[in-house]
């Protein structure tokens, strides 16, 4: 599975949009982009995933560039409860999931 | 839907004893379950992949005789840490995939402290 690169940390003001970038320049055509988050001392929580098209659900939006070499997770109105480590993972089908270091997002009042 | 539970949520044991952790998919059948561990301030590390009715596949560096995995049904996988030592103290997390599905759903984790 392709490797991903994320900034180690980001801050965001409460109520503002949080835009979390991820680079995956070696992604192959059949690899999906997944986003999970882990709030302190809990198991990872699934957020969203996509292949080529932009995706939106009740939690977030996922914007994937046309060349698929990078993506951005958008939390439209961040709250204090969105403070967590966010992981971007690329993966084929039901293969195992490999976690990188992720981005520690801190939402500040 | 797609809820995964783990039991116990935390456990303290003496060095040399064995500890069993259960992972259950509550509302779906999971042909594949995964076991991870996470040390403080680190990311999740995959330990093994468990398929129902067959032997688990372990990652390099993970001792299969120390971390026994049993996936006897489509809703239950167990991880037994045998002869636990203080260095086995960690946060153990399981995940499960729906049959034919793409998304992994994670359990809440089990915190193990070996004294």
C-alpha cells in the first residue's frame, strides 16, 4: 500500500473549518483514501473514504485532487470534541490498514 | 451499525500470567479481524490478521506463540497474551471488516498493565 505524509500537528479555531492535508504521491489506481481519527485513549473512528470523486458525509468532506496524489479532509465547523489525531491511509480493498503518525488537530476556543 | 466491542476495557495482571482479550462484532459478521497495539505517544502497529476458521497471519517481529489469536466464529476473535511481562503493557485494539466490505471498524481498545 502507498505511503502517506501528513503534517504532525495543526490548530483550528472552534467553529471554523479544519482542513487537514495528506500527500500520497505513490498511490495506485485501485487504492482508496481513508480517513480515521483517534480521540485520546479510544479506538480509531472511521470518518470517510474515497477513490476518485470527492465525498461528503455527516462528519466531513474529502477532496481528492485530480491526479489523486493528495487529498484534504474538511471538518466544516470544528468543535472542541474534534480534537484528535487524524490518520490518512491508502489501501486496496480489504487489505490490512497501516497507520502512520497522523496529524494531531487541536481545536481551540 | 458496524459496532465492535472489546472486553475487558482494561486489565492489570502479574508478570507471568496470561490475559485473554475478546473482540466482538455486534451487528455484523466479520470474516476478517485485525489486532493492533499502541504504545504511549505512538501510532497503531498491526500485530496480526485473523480470518474466521483459519490460522492468523502475524506481522514480522510478533511472536505467534506469545500472542495467541483464535477466530472461532464470524463475530468473535480472541487475543491471548501468554506469560505477560511488563513490556507487554500496551493499548490493544481490534478491528473488523464486513464480509466483502471495504471499511474497517475499530473496537474501543483494551489497556493492559503488567506488573
